[in-house]
């Protein structure tokens, strides 16, 4: 994972208006930083959590700092910048660290496809096998009410995610390989399931996708190994 400058630490005061958060910097001053996450961020944004932020060299930006990681008061690392999920998966594919995605000649990102005007995160192609459509979802919702390590997706109702499941089902029905890949960006999550208590329609489509032959993969990067070289 590449950043222009090393990450710096702050303490979270609050997240608000979805894309903004107030923090206390290490020198004691308060400032507002950008939050690149459209979800509810349940359990990822508690006041008092440690925030690790990147610094942009783009002088035209209103907010110079971007919230990248949270270290919770329970000791969990979370990547809250959902755009980094695709970056991590791209690196893993290139470095051949995901066994299910080996042995394809080409990999293209953000390719238009489907009947609902979508873009697939990664299209893997090979002259000797069917195309492989890979949709990546960032999973950061940890629910420890029943069992330690239970992770869920989504953390908010997602019509976009519902559309992506329909597209994956359609690709599978056309004879291609379809994969839903959960990039688990919360160090406390050990397994992932659809959050039917948040988005029942998504959960129903998730079951339909599995029945149709859409493959579900969970990828668990070691976030401490990712973060430590950056701070």
C-alpha cells in the first residue's frame, strides 16, 4: 500500500457528515480530516480511537489529511479507506497471493460490463479459460454478540451492492466465472456473512448468487504488517 508520506497519528473526536472527522493531532491541536468511507463505520469510529492519516501534497484540496486506519481501544486494526481494498487485492493478484486467482494471463481493473451499467473491479482473462469477473467488497463490521470474530457485510443498506450481485449472477449464467471477494480489513474478523439484519435484500441476493455458482472468497491481509512500515 503506497502513500506519498508516512502516516501520522491522531485521536478521534468524532466522525460526522459521513466524509469528515475531527481529530486531535499529536501536538494537541484539533483539525478536520477527510474520511473516504460511505458506510456506517460501526465500531470503526469510536471517540478516543487512534486514527492514522495520510497527508496529501495537493494544495488544491480543502482537507489535506485523509483517514486511512483506525486502531481501536480494543486493539483492532481497521482500514477505513475503502478504496484501499482494491489496491490491496490488486497487489495480492500481482504477487500471486490469492490461490483462487492464479494462472490468468491478464488482469484489468474497472472494466465496464453487465446490463445495469456496472464496472467490475477486476477482469481476469486467459486464452485457455473463461473470463473471470471479480467484485471486491471491504468488510469492517465486527459483531461479537454471538461469537468472537463474526464479520458482516454490508454495514448499511447498499443498492449498489445489490446491483453488483445481480451482475455477477448474470455473468455466471452466461458461462463466465464470477467471484465476490471480501477484503477483510478488520483484524478482529475471522469469518464473513451477509448482514441480513441490515440489508435483507442484499442477504437474499447473496444466497441466490451462491446457489447460482458465484464463488465467495474471503481475503485476510495482516493489517499490522501493512501499517507498521507506514508509520
